[in-house]
């Protein structure tokens, strides 16, 4: 039987590939909306996979929120202490308020910076 971490890790690997694929497409409104959705899904898997890894392999406790999990991953040297990870949380939170075109554009413009960080996380966890 696989652990929670292993299950999430497998899903994360697939999600990152799809996120990366959509970011290579020429920007249209549909591509932008799809990329934002894929980012949201991928980010949720990323922080929950980190949480499971830290709990199962580092004995971490009380990781209820993304920023707490990311800070714990910084301390465990799972992630480089890069403030873009914390920015990613804020960007993810913005995705539930994308009723303005300007907000959607702002989120979309930030996404290319996130792909390499999430890919690096997948490599570190593997």
C-alpha cells in the first residue's frame, strides 16, 4: 500500500507536466484561463505533497496552511528559501477572485516564474 506522500507525488508529477505544457501555448483567453486553473490545481498538490513528505519523513506536525508548510520545507532544506514560494500562495489565493480581466492577466503573467520552482520541488522529492 502506498503512502499518502507517494499518492500525492504521483499526481503532482502529472499536474506539473500539464501545467508546463499549457504555459508553452500561445496566449489566448482560453489558454490563460486553463493555465490559471492548472496552476491552482498544481499548487494545491505541491503544498499538500510537501506537507505529506514533511510529516512522513521529517516528523513535522501542525502543518495546516500552505505558508506554514512552505516555511517548514525551507527549514528542512527541501526548498531553497525563495520568497517566490510565499508569493505563489498569494497568487493562488487571488485565483478565486478573478472576475476582473486585469487580475487574471496579473496572475497569468506571474505563472512562468512558478513552473521551474515546482519542477525543482518534484525533483527534490523524487
